[in-house]
C-alpha cells in the first residue's frame, strides 16, 4: 500500500548536562503534553518508544515511561531497545498497514545517571572485545585516526566541525550552550573533549500521520518520501572504518538527492566528515543547523531529534527537502536515513 506518511508535530525538552532531579517519566510528561496540545489528539493509533534499560538501570523501563503517555484504556504500543529513530521506523511501517492513521513516537535518556562509554562497551562482541573493556571513545579515536590518515584531513578540520556545531547550538534554545573549542588536551588522541558529544539528559516526541489526516493536523506536513536503514559487520575490525557503506546504501535507497538541510547523528566530530562523504553532501547543504549531537546528546532520543529538527525546517518553510540521519552501534555500524519533503511526492 502506497500510504503517504508525514511528521506533523515535534517536541523536545530543554536538554541538560547535569541531573535535574527528574525521573524519566517526569522528564517525558511535559513533552507528551506539549505534543498532544499541538495536535489536539489525546490518543494515537499506535505508540512506539526507544530507550535503554542499561542507561536507566532498571529492567523494562519503557513500561514505567508509559505513565507519561497514558495506557488506559489499552493502547497499541511497542518499543525498541535503541534510539527512537528506529521506533519511528517501526511506526512508519505500522502506518503503512493502513488501519490506523496516527502514531506517537518518543525517546528518552539520562546520560547523567551512568558512565556512557562503559555502558556502550556492552554492545560489543561479548567474547573478544567487551572483555577488553574497549570503550566508545577509544573506538571512535581509532576510527578518527584511520579517517585522518586516509582522507588527508587534519585535526583542525575536526575542530572546525566542533566550533560550527557549538555556535549553532547557542542559537538553539533546547541545546546546551557551550563555548567555542579551547586549547584542550586529548581525551583519546586524536579526539579532544570538544570532539565528543556531551553527556546530556533529555527526551523528544514526534507524531506521524497518514494521508489526509496529516493535512488536517499540520499546515505544512513534512512528508517522509524515503526511509531506509542498513547495518554493517558487528566487529569494527571487519569493515573499513574510514567509510560508511551502510549510510551510503541507506541514502541511495531513501532517495537522498537534492536536500537543502541535513541533520546528522554524529556523536564525534570526525563522524560528520565520514557521513558527509557517504551521503554526498556538498557545501551547499546546511549540516546540523540545530547544533547536532555535539551540542546536545540525549542518548536514545538524539537520532529521533535529528528527524524532528529536519522536519521543523519543512514545517516553518525554511527548507523544502531535508535529510535526517540516525546511527547506532560502534563506529557508525548501523545507519538510518530519512528524507523529508514539503510535497507528498517528494
């Protein structure tokens, strides 16, 4: 069934670098309330969330988060144990069945509650890599060094990405307002602290709607004209870390040509450079005008926020065609590309 589906509403928290003392439900409830007010909807045909039990420190944490949504009378609900961008993909598939016409998608995370690099070690191969305690930042540094040597880029190129992202973030009321990169030592060479997405608490929600329902709920819907996600080998040593073939394939299958804006889920400055190459983004494309993950990185919601920020450019008329990207796994192992347009037919 060729059902046209659009992002019709997007809301997010004002992201924080420290624990504000709120539970996940307390953090999420205002966002859900805001998105219900914007759409005028109290119930949705389908609900899907993205979160991480390791981050929350409790099993089945998504169940308690439903208190912010309201699960009575019973709702049709699902969950993914990864970034909520993949929850949006599931909701998109669900809407294409044609028996419901709205879906609520949300993600939340409190990075301040745990040590993120060590938590993400648990996603590595449990026999060879995880026992070594290889953390997320160290793996990213290996990838960054390999990319710099292959592409002939310099550390100043990484600094320029960080500086632009932080400057854009200071214009975003929801992002952290970080200073320009200073003379900081290495976190893990060649990455310095400003090359690494900050620990952030936050949540976000999106409403999808199909066909005429989308036109009723939003003056200028952001139509999803293409969406695809691809995964590469689990082991970082089994692939070329200096390129992202999965992102390239996802972009091709999603029809990512001619975009004016791109929101990239780059948690390290060098990842933006790898993704620009993989996605074919030249200097005419505005990349991460929201500040991107280097200005706010609420894990499990960051990728969903990229879709929301790209859709917001369609909603306000500042762009007619935008790309959103989400990543998961070590060193850009999994990549999702979503293309949004002001016209239902792209």
